[in-house]
């Protein structure tokens, strides 16, 4: 699927690509509603209805990914609530070996995420995958989400990558669409970003796990 001789730069999403999306889905759909109901003394149905309406309204924007925004909007400490369930943060299968082999092949490896820096920090602390990464970029640094062409322009200005020799892997179709529009040639999706939820990506070539595209090491 991948001719590694044609790739210089590998850009990888975090949640749902390197890490199991189950943590994020569990936090936003289960843990946060329960804790919001307790903190604000409302029933769970009321909490769920408010959270779904508020969160859906901002989907795909930078605010959607911003923990500071949600802490203020919901009057809860999102970072502390995430810390309560950090044991659920898990690396997806074969990620460590994949990253080590990319480094051994001399590829430049970038983590490119919409995750807020506070969430990013917690996940690096738990997983320690930053030891295998050359560069870590949160879209909050550019004030633009990966869905925006401005994000890719800012990223290229900083990192000077060649889109024709770049592989980008992400679990979200609208973000892969944005990368494609920018001109990144090699694009891959993830079939099942949340280990608990069956899903196939049909819009782009996709893998279940990184052993399917593991680069050989001489």
C-alpha cells in the first residue's frame, strides 16, 4: 500500500490514529455528562441534552477542540475531569514498533493534532509516545484547525515539507479532505479509531492497524 522510498515526511493524527479514540468518546459521552450532572445538580438526561446541543454546535471548529473554551462554557474543570479517567488512555496496536521503524528508515515523523495542548500534555505523559516523534504540532498553535487550509499553509511554512513526498494518516474524513485539497499526495484513513465501535472508512484507502504498512528495516 505504501512505497516508503517515495515518502520523506510522515504526519500522524493522535486521537483515533495513534491512540484509541475510546478514551475521548468515553469522556465526552459518558464521564462528562455524569460529572456535569453531579456538579450542577441536574439529572443525567438534562446534562446529556445540554452537552450534545452545545458540542454539536461547534463541531469542526477550533473551539470544538479547546478545553479552555469548554471549561468556561460548561463551568467545569475539563482537565481535572479528564485526569479522573486517564487510565483509559491507550496506544493503538503496533504504534510503538511503527514509529521506531519510521525513525530507523530516516523519515521525519510529525504528530499533527487538533487536540488542545492540555489534552496533548496529559496523553504524552501517560503514553510517552513523544520519545519517537520529531515534531509535535497542535493546531491551537496556529489558531486554525486541520480542517482549514490556513493550518496547512502555516504548517508548511514552519516545517518546509514537500506535500508530494508526505504521508498523512488520520481517522477523520473531513480532515483528510482538507489535506488532499492542500496537495498532500499520500493519504490513509483508519477503519476503527475507537476499539469498541465497528467502523469502516470508505472514502480513502484505510488500515485497521499499522502492521499492515510496517516499513522494513534493513
